[in-house]
C-alpha cells in the first residue's frame, strides 16, 4: 500500500507537467498564427492610417496629424479616377469570363476522362507556378505577332488567361465531395441536362464558384507585372500608383485603397452570413 501511494504521489507531478506542456502547446500555435496574420495585415493597417494623415507635401510618409479632408474628395485627381475605373472594368470582365471558363473546365475534369487531361492539368499548374515576367513577355509577343492593339482588350485577355487556373482549381476542390447520384436522380425524374445543372449542380457548387470569382477579381484588380506588358497606353490603378511613386503618392491613393479593402471585407462578411443562413435553413428543412 505504501508503495502504491508513493507511485501515486510521483505520478501526480508528472501529470501536472504533461498538462502544463499541453496548455503551452495549445496556445503557441494559435498565437504564432495570429502574429503571422497581424504581420500580413500590417501594410493594410498602415495604408488605412495614412489615409487620415494631414500631409502637406508630395510624399505621404510621415504622420503630421489627423484629418478627414481626403475622404471628402477621394476622386479629386482625374487620372487616378480614370485608372481606377479601368481597373474595376477590366477586373470585372476578367472575373466573369474566367469564372465561366474555369468552372466549365473544373466540371469537365470532374465528369469525364478524356485525351490530354493530364497535359491540360499540367498546363494549369504550370500557369500558376510560372513567373509573371515570363507570362507577360509571352503574351506581349503573342499580341504583337497577331497585330492586336495593346490596351483595354489585351488587359482583359491577359487577366482571363492567368485567372482561369485559379478558378478551375478552386471549383475542383468544391467538386471533390460532389455526389454524382444527385444528378442521376434529377435526370431520372425527367430533368434535362441544363435543368439538372441549374437546379442541382450549380446550387451545390455555388459557394466554390463565388469563392473562385472573388479570388479571380482580386488577382485581376491588383495585378501589375503582366498588365504592365500588355496595357499599352491604358492606365490601371496599380500602374498609376507605381508611376506616381516617382513624384509622390497622393493621399487619395490610400483613401481608394481603404475603400477597396473595406469593400472586399463587406463582400466576404455578406457571403459568409448568407452561407450560414442558408446552411441553417437547409438544416431546418432536413429536420422537418
């Protein structure tokens, strides 16, 4: 009995040590993750902060006071406003086209085994991994050889080209858990292929399609390297900002950047809330 008591007493400190190590390990990885996220968001926080900076010179680099005057006239610079409109227009068109084409590619990969599938899969991965300088120079050579005038059209074509792989990969991830029996059941009940896609397939993969579309829009909107090769005389927001760095970036750039960031956050929160509401509705219908 005495020996068992001694073992019990000795086991308690060891259990406390293991519990303490578990608690330390439980907060170390989440803490490290939060620090990395904070580090990644730090430039955005600085951009938002300097949108309120009461600067009086060409360079908005030192904090001189708080003001809201830049938010009163965020589009006071005509060339900056024109560049922003061009970026939003090209990004929207590039997102729409690449989302449709990338979703169709993902569906083809999921449903069919066809010749050249491995090659096409490799091309998609290579497009993601390839250097933007190489892609931009290759597209520039292609457009010049085809006598395609550089400008709005070539920017959209380039954005569609480098966005399609991201859309296809994202939608394929959503299709990984898709049950083909649902489509077969709809067809057995008399639905046409288009009706099956619109009423069964698309609602199920819709979250993945929306995520892919938002990713494509973000990539198209902030691309600089590839766009600089094929833009010609068309100015986009990233190209304008880079050109302005040599003369001094006005505070309106920080204001517009803040609007873009808050718009993205609003879209993400809205979509997450809608998805949560939709899942709760489906759960109630399943229980009923």
